[in-house]
C-alpha cells in the first residue's frame, strides 16, 4: 500500500492513507497537542471530536480537531500554537 507525506512540526512523516491527524502526530512522537489556559499539556482524550483536546493548526487553520480529520498528501500540521 502506498503512503502519503505530511509535515508535523517541521518534520516530514509518511503515513498510510486514512490515518487521522491525531494518530500521525502521536506516531511522530509528539504528545502535547496544545496547552491549557493553565499551561498544562493537553492531547486527545475521546478520539471522536467531542472533547476538543486534540486541537492543532492544519494548513494554517487554527483549532482543527485532529482526531476527526484524515491526513492528506502535503498537509502541514503544527501542534501547540
């Protein structure tokens, strides 16, 4: 099966088609997707878009729920912005 390339925090990563952005971020070794108001690192909790803890910037768009979005070729993902 072929892979697609995404960029996560400046690092290129190859993932299988259909992989969620949240899974790709975790596979890249990132665990803090964002920080809470108190400065506590946050990451996915529910995995289905209800908790909003997995929000990241995707292709320049802030507050995207990474667990509900599938990776696409050339996607640029930034955590903790």
